[in-house]
C-alpha cells in the first residue's frame, strides 16, 4: 500500500510540474513567437507588422541616405518614410558597406527590404524578388574632359574623348565588383567582340566617390547610372557623361523570395504613390535640382564631406559633458527645438537654440536667449534639473525620455501621466507604450479630470511626438557621426 501511495504522490508531483512547465512554456511562446517565426525563416509582412518595425537595408551615399544640416535625407530615405507609414510600422535604417552585403544581409534575415537603386538583372533575380521599378535610367560612361576644355574647339574636344562604346576596347574601366556596372562591362566586351579591361575598386566606395576620383584624375573611366552621373556633372563641369553604354534599365528595390506579402504591399504602395505629384517631386529633388545639389555638396554639414551636424557641435559637446549624455542626443534635441537657428521664436514666447521660456531663462541665469552658448548652457542645465526627478527610473533610456518629455510639456504633466499610468495598471517607470500612452490621453476630459491628475489638460501629442522624433533622429546621427 505504501508503494502505491508513493507512486500516486510521484504522479501528482510530475503532473503539477508538467502543468507549471506547460503554462510557463505557453507564456514564453506567446512572448517570443515573432522571434521563433524569424528563426524558422517565416518573416513576411505579418511578422513585420507584429514586431512593428520595417528594417530597410541601404547603402550610405549622396542620393540614397545621408545627413545634411542635421536632418537625415535621401531619395530612398524619403520614400521609405512614406512606405513605413503606409504599412503602419516604424522605420529602422540599416546601413551596409556595399551592394554585395545588401544581398547577403537580406537573405540572412538581417533586413526586410533592400531600398537601394538596383538595376533588375537576370542574375540578381535568382537571389531576390524585385519590386516594380521606381524609375528608368541608362548606364553611361563617366570620363574627364581635358583641363583646357573650355577654350578648345569642339572638333578637338570631341577627338580627346570616347564618343562610342567601341572606342573602349583595350581600355580599362574602374568599377566595384558584383555590381550591374561590372556585369554591363562583361556583356559589352562580348557584344563588341573584344576586350574591355576591368579594375575592381573597393566595394565600400560609393558611386559619388568613384566619380570624384575621375575628376581628380585617379581613375580614367567608370560607369554610373545616368541620373547620378548627370547630377554630379552639374557640380563638376569637367565631367563628360553623354556616352550611353546600355539600353534603359529598370531600377527597383528588392525583398527575399519568401516575402511575397511584403513584395505585394510594396508594389501596391508604388502603384499609388506613382500617381501622386509627391513621387516626382522627390525624384527631381535628388536627381534634377542642380542648385540644391551644388549647395549641399559644398556644405561642411553634409555628412559625406565632414563629421559635422551643425556649427554648434563644439558648444553642444562642451555642455553635454555636464550631463554625461551623448552629445548627439542633445544635438537632436536642439534640431527639434530650433533647427539650429538661434533667431527662432515660438508663439508661446520661447526663443533661442533651446527655445527657453522667459521665466525659465531667468531662473537658469540666461540673460540673452539668442546667444547660442547661453542657450545651450541654460538648456542643458535645465535638463540636468529635470533628470534628477526620475532617479527611481532604473532604465537610462526610459529616464532620458521622461526628461525630454518634461522639457517639452513641463514636469507636472509628466508626473500626472505617471500617476495615471499606475492607476490604469501600466508601468509608471516605463515611457514607451506605457506613460507615453497616458500623456496622449491627458488631452481628453475623462483623463485630465481624473482624481490623480493635478495639473490638468495638456496637448499630449506634442510631447509624444517630441520624444519619438528626437530619438529617431538620434539613431540617424549615430549612423553618420562618430561619438
């Protein structure tokens, strides 16, 4: 009988452990189902929406994605912003070194979509699924005119240049490996029945940089897409880009072969946006607006030229040390407040780089809000004061967000949102998806009249967007600017 009772007890213990394990395991599966799906290779639009983030693979270049006067810009970047809104997710930009890495990272699951001007070729179609084309272009020869080309007669200038692809036989063209340009040279050699030599350049070099090497005389010939070559030639008139070496080519983005829902959504979005003026405006801005291109390429605040965000970088670095914060985060906040214009004033009478209110400025010892150093010094001093109010928040990123939100709408309203979050069963020490949701609700009577609320109404959308936009921009700054 004792043995039977012992077996029964053992069975009960085993059953209890099994139930507890199953419950815990069920909870673990629920929390991590997105990650499991990704490991299994099932990562399409449904999983992207569940995670809430689109990971876009891009190559850092003067047309795709760059930083200019404190603002992330680029043809692909602007389109990606619109596409991510279309599928209702946030955008994560992943910068890769070269075109080869684009395909590797996509097929390894490290990104969801390649947002780069890829020529659709048969070879590439075996690796990825292409979207409908964004635009058509040709590949052209990029060569340098003689130094005295302006004073030369047309006939003499013409003789000094390659005017037909057949004239390239026996010459060397410098391009990156595993690109449509390299593929085109190989095909061209076969079509012409001769040999065009190829010099392989580092994959990390952008098309812009290669074209600049032609200008400097380090490279004699290269090949580039006509739209990129033409806009570069407006800044470097010594370039000749009139000789086509291909027929029209379709330029598109790409997804993995198993991401058919994402591919379909991208094509649906493209069919809609192509009918809007906005689509052509964006294209013209980056590939046809000569004045804008010249102004940008000459600027010290164009990230391809220098590691600078604004003319106030040194001041921001100096005063960020008192906070022990990453200066690039403060720079993102300064951009959010004033776009680095110390003359800006708001309807609420805030002014200067850090948009200090008159009374706040007096309390901080700021006598001239238009003075950049006083403004940054005062603003960082105020941030330090606000930071001390959130010592109980253990996560430093969350604490930063509480501080930034308080800077925007006032400490009292953020404390109200924290109390409201606690009353609603949310985490009062977590800004993301918790207190930020309550700050939004403080614009509604049923919430700003709640017993725990002391400071009443606030237009919650402003601090909500303020924090999001500062941190989104900060992520871009981290991509471009060394700490």
